[in-house]
């Protein structure tokens, strides 16, 4: 997680997660954020299916918000 910042500027995924109110505990959130950042590095504009394929993001009602945050970060250059 600490690597997803440039000085005081957070990576777009780290900005999008709270902006989209993605729920999650402090244990799972870093893995989900880094997995989403890695996906955006490989696939700058992922589909819902590509986001859903990240194994550690699936959890109850958070999938729609994770999709929204990932797409928001993608639009921000994440």
C-alpha cells in the first residue's frame, strides 16, 4: 500500500476507494487496493468481468463499489 503513492499524492485507486465508499476491514482492504492497482497497470480500462476476476475483491455487497472505484481510478489515470 505504501508504494501506491508519490510523496503526498495517493495513487488513483487509493483516492477512489474512500470516494466510492468501498467497505472493508483493514485486513483485506490493502490486498484489494493493490490487486486493483495491478489490474489497472495491466488493463487500463478493465471490464466488469475483469474486475470481478480479481479473486480477493469478491465479498458480499462490495463488488459494485469496487467496480465503481476501479473505473474511477482508471479514468484518473490509475
